[in-house]
C-alpha cells in the first residue's frame, strides 16, 4: 500500500520542526524529510538564505521549485515503498515566504510540476498568533529588527492562508501551537489518527 505524505507547515517560531520530530518518534517507522533538502540545490539555497551568495528573489523561488522537483522523485519512491513520510515544509512555504516579494500565482505556477505529481495527504499547520511567534524568537534582537520581523511573520501567516486556499481539496489540519509542546503533539497524533492517516 502507498505510504502517506504528511507535510508540516507553520510560521517561524511555531515549533513545527519540533513537532515533526515528536510525531516521528511516536510512530515507529515514519521518515523525516525537509525542504530545502540536503541535496545539491538545497545546499545552494541555504547559502543564498545565509547571505553567502547574492541572488534575486526570482532566482531563489526557482531554486526552491527545482529543489522540490528533485525531492518529489525521491518522495514518490519512499511512498511507493509504503513509507509514511513527514516533511518539514513543502510548496506552501514557497507561496508564504517567496510570496513576501513575488506574485503568488507565479510561484504556484513554477511549482505546478511538483504539485501535479504530489500533493500531501494532509498538511499539519502549526499556527500561533504573530506576537507569540515573536516572543519565541525575539531574544537578543533590537527594536527595529523586532518590528520588521513582526511585520514579516504577519505577512507570512496571511500568505499561508492564500496558499491553502489555492488547493481546495487539501486536507488541512490546523493545530494550536500555543499549547505546551506535549499537548501539541498529542493533538496532532489524535487528528492524524482521526483521519486514518496513521
Ligand atoms: P527551515 O529549515 O524550516 O528553517 P526554520 O527551522 O528556521 O523554519 O527553513 C529555512 C528557511 O527557508 C525558512 O526561513 C523558510 C524558508 N523557505 C522558503 O522561503 N521557501 C520554501 O519553499 C521553503 C521550503 C523554505
């Protein structure tokens, strides 16, 4: 039987990566994947994100789409082998983040090859209010930076809603990330079980 593909999304500070790992350890044989990937294009993306190489926002968006095209091939293999795959970020992140600077319809278009081939069985969206995201990531930053970051997170959360609306058939599991981490994990597991995905 084909495995289930479950994507974890959320704004910075939402704790989605922690939750992906916690859910994986509660299931015995789930595989954790992430985007950007650990492959060649993923490494290039991380260099660009870290400011080591300068590139236009369009180039970065195309790199994410290319990284995803390669990733989809690997993911399909795992799913065909019947593995449950938990993926930290997918196309919704491109729409949310690259959408800060670029047209979201164009981002969806350059990702169409990937999304036509592989949409998740469910997206676990770990969300919490912008102010709470900030509280979790703000330490050690000055005031201007905090203001900029707050604006950015608010926009990312808005763009996530646009991204989900672009895929009406998507199974979207909304999770309140403001709860204590163990409660968040229990909530995710309950909802995934309720959907028959685990
Ligand atoms: P990630 O490794 O999840 O970092 P973090 O744990 O800090 O969230 O993602 C790295 C960054 O890449 C993150 O800031 C979001 C960004 N990103 C995009 O801008 N577009 C994308 O398509 C993806 C997958 C990630």
